[in-house]
C-alpha cells in the first residue's frame, strides 16, 4: 500500500497530455419577456446603446475542463467536483502555490475532468429574480475561517497577523486571503439544477470515478445513487450531506464508497450534524452490502486537517491515502 506520507509520484517528471479541452453539459432555454430596454455603456470610452434583455437564454449549464493523458494508465477517468461557493480552481493549485490534486491524479495516470458547477465560475450566472428566484449568497472571511475549521470564529481578524488558527493547523494560514480570492457567489436553492447537470455529465463520461468535496461530495453521493451504473467508485471528501438509503437492491447496484474526514469535527456543532447524517448513509450502505470505507484522517495519524484536505500542507499524503484505496478498485495498467 502507498505510504500515507509519500510525496507526489514522479513530481519532477513532465506531464504528457494529448489534449486539454472543455465543454458544457446540462442547461435549457429560458425565455424572458416584458422587461424594459436599457441604455448601457458596454465598451470603454464608448457611447451608451440600447440593450434589450427580452429573449432566450441558456440556463442551468455546467462547465467542464478535460485533461486527457497521452498514455493513460487507468481504465476510467476521474471527475473532480468542488464544494459550495467554490469552483474547479480548488483542485488546480493550493493557495500557497503547491501543485493541487489535479496534478496529483494526472500523475497517477487518470484522465481528469474538473467541473465548475451550475452558476459557478465559467458555468456563468442567470438573471434574478427573472430566472433565479433569489439573489446570490456571498461568504464572508469570518464564516470561512470558522466553517472551514481553520481556527475558532473569535480567532479571525481582518489583519492577517492578528489571526489565531487552531493549534497544529495543516491549512497554510498565511495563504488564507489568497484562498478567499477564489470564492464565488452561490445560490441556495439550486440542488435540482445542479444534479441535472451532474446527471448529464455522468451520462456523457461514465463509467468513471467521482471525487467530490463538501457540497460536491453530497452531490457525488446523490448522483451515484441516481446513476450507479455510471460510477466505478465514489470518494466523498468531507461531504456536507448524503441521501437516504431506501433501495432494497442497493447492495447489488451501488459502487464502492470512501468517505474522508479531517480534524476537529467533534468540536464544531454544524459539522457534527453533517457528519452524523453522512455516517448514517455509510452505515446503511454497509448494511445493504456495499463496500464502504470511512477514513478518519486524525485517527490514521494525519492530524490537523481543515475542511480542505486537498489544500492543506499534507495534501499529498491525503491524496496518497485516497489513491491507495482507489488502487484496490481501479489499479493502474501498462500505458498504451
């Protein structure tokens, strides 16, 4: 088994890709009528002109970027799904400048697909309240400091030098503001829209492995329940929710599940509730005969992880733990 403290495999070797491409999935046409024509200046130093907002729009689409190996050594691709108020940038580079999990899983031989979910990043927004019912939510740094378990809420300060993190914190605290620059607006009532786009992605790319973080972990568990034939394995990295297990034949249909948890969950009331619901999901799947493994990082000796293990200073060690599990399900094959 791969060492939990192993460095990224062949970290100095060049990556060899045959193609980097992108596409959108999901979405539908929405038509707006009866809106006022506006006079807006759209070009620097240019005159104002009429802008008519009435007409057809595409809404509910997801953006996906594909990194395809010249010589893949894995039979199926790996999909990276980000969390709430985030984009696929979470997987690319850590806030303190180290290679992210996109790099790590490419070096492990996977074709990798990174998503920007509905209304995030390059997926784009839609008008509200005409198409989206509500205005977006914007996360404060104070909330992120607490909810991501970087430090106690009272330990946050606007001035970075005055902040107090949890003892032994693995998140690169000096890069917290650089991390916060990645955060994007989110909408609170778009589960159905987002799941429809993820369903379309699994239909397009399956069979595949899905690795989802936080809200994306919850979507990964639900999407796997809906389309088990398209998923070879699912990794839920600190998922913030899980579906109820009600199908009598789930044991014969559902793929292996790995749940990964960082530190200090027992000290955070909201994360206690999140984990309790996900643990119930894992227990029900196990009872139904599904292969289930729960990785509690501090119990396994990887201590101090925040809600973002893929960004923490020991991110390569956490990735090695995930890869060790995936190797038992989807082992590498000779390059073609």
